[in-house]
């Protein structure tokens, strides 16, 4: 069975790129446009990995990850956070919230694939 | 691995456009007086917009966009931190950067070359932003106290140039040799060090002899400019990642480049060896985690403050291709016509149940018609908001101060109108600022407030939409208009015209009273186009003006173009339709007035009021008279004008699908389209505004000559 990945980002085009890259590699993708939207999609679905942006309207990525980790089912779901180079402090906060890895935007779709493969194989 | 991202690119374009619009709105908002809290919120959302564009552009590899957005982002970040004060010049620079980014987004998406004009603009902007970033205080307002804590390591103090040069896998296959570029560079610069890495070659069994696995770090001294160095790599830039860091590079750039390159430890070693960067900077670079942090189960710690976000506006909308909507409306139109026909047939059978079912169906069809027409309706606010920027730019260019107020932004009108009305509005606004609103010293002398006022207002008025553009400027100079019109031969010198018509002369082709031709207006093209454009939408233009107080231009447009509620009547066995909204009342002609009273007259005395009227039989040149027909009088209104239409008989309300007439009929006045009836017959749709005007014209020539 293909693994399911939830991608949370407020940029439509970024989600689309990640979606194209990851679904091309055989993963099943669920998209959400911000933290709130993402939480509403965490309802019993089996999700193997969450990729979330930090800077988003409504609910930011850090808050979303924190709340997601409160749900028993997703407590150990690995999270990749997407940040930009000038958001170093965010990385710390993301780590505290329970993110396992982060990627710095802009990244190449291939880098994303590598990171996902690495995390999912662990 | 190649991934087809073309679909994502088009998403990127529309997303960026939306974000850039947000940015523009935000910047304009910043110019108005806001309290500090609101200001920082707006700056935050502008920052986020640029940030998102930069992130996505990076993924698509649109380096030009990344470069510019990066500068804008850094500048905005400094504004956020308070190290740079947002002044007028900076807002202007940010606004034009918005335009340049939009151009770059469009060009990058089309994969077309960036023209030199845009390149230069981007360069100029970069210079302005760098200027601010280099010395934030020189631009700060002296009265404001700036926090002295400047970001400590925003600039690395490297004395040498560093280039991270990563040719892609296919570089040899595409006929380019990276070493040729390095060789060339070595001749141009002093003391070139080359470090070569083979990181991308993971296993030997994957080795492809035609592929490139090398990447380079180049370090040298040179007093060339950044663009000169960049030009050396111009030919290979599409085949490689090239990060050029000039001496005293922007620190985040340097750091990002190191991490993008991959082996940070190697690079740090190398940087240390070249002695071009001091240790604190090296430490700052080293103090970072890799892209993928080592697995380390951490639990969330509660209690850290959550960050609230605001977005300038968030609308839950669905983007639909306009063509699809047009097709839907076309089909609904066909359905309405077929419905009318079926209804007719049902009535012919006399079958009660069938007729009842048909009535229900008819109602449903009507609902579908209304909702599908609503799909095309958009709020005019978006169009109005566009003019905020226009007003700002024009008034700055002319050295005038203008405040723009917008009313009725939520008024809805057909998408087709929005597109077509935008250009005419632009012309009118330009003219209002250029000719209408006086320069500040004149305004002061005339006891007016220094900033001029310009108002855009939209509202519904008896079946049409009215857009008002009013200013509190000097008003139209009637003497000047008449003089110029006579000179241009638009009117003869002895002609005396009512005020309204004098005002309308400004819409005559080639007309201008401006003595100096400015960049903005005065060439006498435009206003006649305005009138023509609006009339092509079955609308009309009126001008009201009072010398010294201001002028108002009224644009009146019909509600929709495609399907209307019509009112049908017949003249000499043919059916005609007019928009139901224009009908005021219907009367039996002989009950209102005796035939002999209106013989050879052009008006009816209706309840002691003068009502110009027109006999459609006469208008259509039907000579044959049918004595026994009891003629009806339909009183119609368009705008403020009223007239009566004398017709043979009334047929009542009728759902009308407007079909345009061919070019053959273009020159015909009083006819605006045609429609197909349930019976399959064709009925002509009449242009009420033209009918009223011709009735009034006849009335005026007849009555005033006598």
C-alpha cells in the first residue's frame, strides 16, 4: 500500500510542486492550506508523514504540529517543517513542537523526495 | 528524474499575482494614516506575500525573481525590526518592485527572455534597496528615534569573492564545459582558488560517463562588479546553480549558499584557509543544523506563545475559466428559448396537468438563469481599488495631492463590463486629476483644502448600474470648451448649446483644452474612446459640472448583456422587445389623448406634463394605417429622460435571450439586438436610450422652431 503524506502550505503552487513530485514517486498526497485546515483533515486517516510550512495564516505550522502531536494517533507521525533561511529561530521552535526534520525553502523537488524517503524508511 | 511542473507554474503565476495585489493594497494602506499596531500587521502580511513568492519561485528555479524578492524581503524584514523607516521613497520603490516582480513572474512562466528594460528596472530597484540596507539611518526621519541595535551579522566581512558553481547533470550533454568558464574566470580575476567536489556521485554502479558529477567552489579577488562577474557565467546559467557572493556579502545569502552547496564542513574549512572571512561569521554559519536533522524523538513543550497570523484578505473562491461560464450562459439561453417554445406547445394542447408542470419547469429555468447570470457578476470594488495606485502615481507625477474615496464597492456588475469599463474609467480619472483638480497653491488661493478629492461611486438605479466619478476641482470651463470646439470645427460659432451638450463636447474626437500636453493627458485621444466604449456596452455618459466646485461624470450601464427580462409589444405584425426595467407604465393611447390632439405633434400632454413621444410605425416607415387598432402608449425611462412609444398592441413580459446582430446592422440606431421567441419567430430588441433621445430630438426641433 502506498504511504500517505499530508502537505500543509498556504502556497498553492508549492503544494502542487510537492504533490507532483511525491505522487510521481508513488505516495498518496493530502493537501491542506493552513494549520486549521490540516487539523480538520486529521480525523482517523492513516498518515505516514506530515510536511508543513511554518508561516501560514489562520494557524501557523508550529501551532499545528503541536496540536497534531496531542492527538494520540499522530503522536509519532514524523513531521518535516518547511522554513526559509532567515527563520533559524523557527527551526528551534519547530523542534520543540515535535518536528523531526526541516527543509529550507527553496528546495529542489528531488531534495524533498530524498528527505521523505529517508524519514519514511526510519 | 524529470518532473513536469507546467501545471504548477500556472498556479504559481495566478497565486503570485494575487499576492502581489495584496502587497500593493497593503502598501497603499500604509500610506494612509494607520496606528502602529495595524501598520506592523500590514507589513507582516506584505512580508508573507513576498516570502511565499520567493519560496515558490525558488522551487521553480526562477532565479531572477528569487534575487529581487529576496532583497524586498530583507528590506521588509528590516522595516519590521525597525532598523529601516518606511518612507515615501521606499514605498514607491516597493510598489515598483511589485510591478517588476509581476513582469518577471509572467516572463519566467512563459520561459521568455527578460527584456532589458525590466532588467534595468530590477537593477535600479536593487540599488535602492541595497542603499537602504547599507545605511538604514541616512534615510530615517531625523525626528524618530531609531533602535541602535542593528542586526549584528547581517553582513559578512569577507574580503574575497566566493562563487558556488554547481553545473547540473546534463551540462556536458548540452554541449557546455564548466571548465571553460573556470578557465575564463581565471584570466579575469586574481588569485583564483578552485575546490572541486564530487558529492553528487553516490555509488559507482550508477555512474554515467556522460553525466556531470562535479561541483565547484571558486574563491578569488577582483575589483569587478557583481554583474560583470555574473556575465562570465551568462551562457551556463541555465545549466547550473551559480551563487555569487561579492565581498561583504549579505550574510543570509552566504549562509544559504553554503547550505545549498551541501558539505558545510568542507566549505568552512576552505573559507578558513582563505582567511577571507573572520571567525565569528564562520561560527555563525557552522551554528546550523543540516537540512535533515538527526532523528531524535522530541516531545512538544507546551507554553510557548503561539503566533497569530493575519492575511490581508482571504476569499473562498473558485477559479473558473471565463470561457466555461460563457458556454454555460449560452446553454441557459438556449434552454430559456426552448422552455418558452415548450410552454407554448403545452398551452396548445390544453392539458391542465401538462401546463401546470410546465409552469413549474419555467420557474426552475428562471432560477437557473438568474443564478448562472450571477456567476458572471463581480463586485466593482476590485476595479476601483486598482485606481488607488493610479491616483497615487498620477498625482505624484503632477505634484498634486489627491485623496480617493470609494463608495459602493460591493455593487455587482457583469464581468464583461468590469473588463471594458476599466479603461474608460482610467481615462476619466486621469483627466480629472490632470484638468480637474488644481495644483495645491491654486487650491489654497481658492479657499479649498490642499488635497483634492476624487470620488468613485457605484450604485444601482432603475435597472442600470451607475458609476460616478466626481472631483472637487475647477469644473469645466465652458467658454474654453466652446472656443476650442469652434476652432476645431466641432460646432459653428453662432450655435447656442445647452450646458449639458457643451459638457458633452469633451467627449468629441480630438477634443482637448489643455494648453500643455502632459504625459498624463492632453493629446485629445481617449475621451472620445471612452464614450464609444461605453456606448458599445449599451451604456451612456453624462457630465455635470459647476465652475470652481467640481465635475461629475456619470456612466450608466445596463445590468446584464445576455439574458434580460423583456417587455414585448407588436407593431404591424412584428414583435419588438425592450428591457422591462425601462418601462414606467403602459396606457391606452385613446384614453389619454384624442387622436386629433396629437396629429403632427411630437408630444403628449400627459397629466399636464409634456411627454415627447414617437410612433414606432412612423419610425419604421410603415405607411399603411390600421384604423381599428387601438394603439397603446408605453412610457419608458432611461436615466433621467422619459418618452412615450406608441405601439400597436402589448404582449407583456418575456424572458429575452439577447442575440447580437451581425455587422450589417451595426450602423442602425435604435436597434440593439434580436431574440428568438418560443414560436421560433425573431423579435427585434430596441435600444430604449436611443429611442428616447430621438423622440426628444424631434420634439425639440419641432417645438422650438415654431
